[in-house]
C-alpha cells in the first residue's frame, strides 16, 4: 500500500514539474516575441533617424532645419526609450528566474 501512495506522490510531483516546465517555456516564448518586437521597433526608429538626418542636410537650405532636427530628436528619444524597455524587460526576466 505504501508503494502505491509513494508512486502516486511521484506521479503528482512529476506532473507538477511538467506544468512548471510548460509555464516556463510559454513565458520564454512570450518574452522572445516581445524582444523581437522591440528590436524591430528599435531598428525602424534608427532607420527613421537616419532618413531624417539625410533630409536635414537639404532642409537647411530650405529653412526646414528646425522641424527636421525636432523630428530627429523625437526619434532618438524613441530609440532610447526602446533600449530602456529592452533592458528593463531583461532585468525583470532575470529576477523572475
């Protein structure tokens, strides 16, 4: 009888560990997706900054320099915010582990 109880206990423990492992895998997949999304947004912001910087050169002649510099500053700030978000998410992920 004790062997049956012990076997049932081990089966429950194995099931609990499997649930935990499934949960960890699911969280890892979600974090990977979020990371890829943030990386993509960062890359898009960097491309936009580069484009705006190129536009700023001829814009100086046309008097649009202030507007373009403002747009560049906004995009740079977005890029920095995305970098901070990535760092914060990585930190939270490490703390959860």
